[in-house]
C-alpha cells in the first residue's frame, strides 16, 4: 500500500522488520502472517537495492530455520546475492523448476520462476508462466498476470525475441497502470528502455529511464537506479562511448569487485571489462576478471560462463586471448543467448582482424552481424559491418536502416502517426498509453532512417509490403 501510494521502500522495510521482530517467537513461519511478512521483506530488500537492507531478511530466515519453505529459501539464495550463493542451490532450483510442469498454484509458479532471473533458467519456466498468462487474461487474477508478463519478458530479452519482449512489456505496463499497480511499472519501462538502447533508439531509452526514475526515486527504489545504469551502459557501448559505458557499469559495481547483494552486477560483467580496456584502464579490467574468476560465476549458467570467458579474453592482450575467445564460444548452450554470443563473436573477429588474421576473422564478424541484424541491434550491426568491410569483404550488410524490421504494431503506429494522429489519439485507437506510443516512435525513427514525424509518410511509402500481405 505504501509503495503503490506515496510511501517509500525504507519505511515499508522498517515496518516489516519491526513487525517480524515483535512476534512472540511463533512456532512456525506461517503462523500469524509471518510468512507473508518475510516474503514482503524480501521484496522491499530487492527493490531497495541497498546491501544493508538484506541484514534483516537473512536474520528472519535464520530465526525461523529449518521451518522456512524451500521456495522462499531458494528465492533468497538466487536473488539476494547470487554471485555468492546461487551456485550452491542450483540442483534444488532445477528440481523446483522441473516440478512446474504439474504446478497449478500461480504464486508458487511465480516464486520459482523468480529463481531463474539470475541463474538463466527461464526456458524451464515458460510453459507454466504462459499458463498463468492465459488464465490471467481470462480473468483469474491481474497481479499474477502482470508478474508473469514481466518474467516472460526477461526470458524473451535473453533469448533474442525482442519484438515479443517489447509486446509483453507494453501489455504489462498498460495493465499495471489500468489496475492500480504503479509499483510494477518501472520494471516494464526498464525492459522497454533496454530494448530501445540496444536498438539505437537512444532518445527513447533516455525518456523511459527518466520516467522510471521520476517515479522510483521519491520512493527510494534503488534497484531502478541500478537498472537505469544498465540501460546507460548498453546504450553507451552501442554508440562507442566507452568512457560513459565505464562510468555506468562501475556505478553498479566497482572495477575489481562483484558487489555484495547487487545482483545486477552480473548484467554488466563484460560491459565493464570491455569499457575498461578500450579506455586504457587495463589494471581495472584485469582486476575485474580476477573477481569474476574468483567468484566462480561460470558455474551458474552457460551465459555467465560465456561472459566470464569473454571478459578474460578481452583483458588478455597477447595471443593467449585468441585461445580464450575460442574457449568462450565453445561453451555448450551459449546459442540460447544470441545478443551475448554475438558480442563475443564480434570482439573475437575484431581481435583477429587487428592481429592480421583477416581470413579467420570474417566468419566470426559475419556471424555477429547476422545476429545483430536479426535482433534489430542497429548500432552493433553497424560496428560489425564496418569491421567486416575492413577485411575486404564487399558484401557486408550496408549500414542502412532496416526498413523491413518494423513489427506489425510498429507499422500500425507509424501509419497512424503519418496520417497526422497524435500519440494520445493513437493510444486510444490501439489501447496503449501515449507514453508507450512515444517509446515505439523513438524506435521506429532510427529503423526508418528519419528524425521526425514529418518524414514518416515518405519513409513508409518506400517500405516493402509485409510478408503476410505478399502471400495473400
């Protein structure tokens, strides 16, 4: 109630902590609402984004052990400080996720799927989460539906299904606003901003993070600030501003440190190392690689193993770095994470070309370019195309707008905007908020190679027909 109104995380955290401490040592964690209080405390700690907040949560878990439900225990181990505790519970997490096939309790599905957020086990949760979505859309419960959309959106982002991730974020944001759940809106704007940043819609990403922070900052939701730095890091790397990328990445966790109880440090591992190397901070890059290696995060998932090995390869200046790139790309399962895979392929190809292994560099650069183009990651595709052209390959994809990459919804919005409708009018027609329409337009403009609404009509006239129209 506090956070959906005008309260703040720190006040809510203090109230919950005091309520738990005031209990007359109940026999079980489920007695007198203690389970709900401890679960709520977990949420406050996660939203707060401050390591010191977790002390009371860990104390509560210790107080009621061994009566703590396994789901809540796993949630704490995988989300509070996954760098240090996730690897030790992975067999339990895998077993819990496997059990979702027959699970009907929406709360339990959402709790267990949350354990996948920093362990990269989202695919095992998909079927159960889509059940929650289908039942929620039929009216079984809005709050579980919104949370399931958020979880599926993260899965879609990692799996490279960015159009789907955008659609899920749009739906989740609209439902949150329509049904009085403003607490949940910042997470959907975070996803929208991340996609915009990766696709080169920098103004849209900036607008979305501003909206996110304007709501979250007065409520002291520190996690939103860290998320904004993640978006900033992705945007800066895409446009080649490595100093800015370094500042954003180190604002989440300093170089040489995987900060305690800051799970988002796992999202900028390679960002920090690449930015450090490209700005001449080789000592800092080496220190971060050492911290990654010492933490053993490669054991958590193939994606984290890829980023760990890729980071070490980037920071290794001599020919040994080439072998480390090969090891990174040979890790089983990395093809499930196309954006991360393409980044490593690109960096490897770039290193090979500059080591005068021109022929050997081309397959890696071409593979990275193909993935970036497919994802719509235009700035990254441009970098890969320029590097590939530098090898003498003349059939590299040109650095031109991806005209046929508009989604059906983007085409519809673009056509309505070209017809002179305002964002508000378009939103009313398509049941979207004017902010969501604006965010889409920020992504549409760079895809069409234009800078204003006035150029939309001509740009749309040059588009090829959609595939479904050609087949009719």
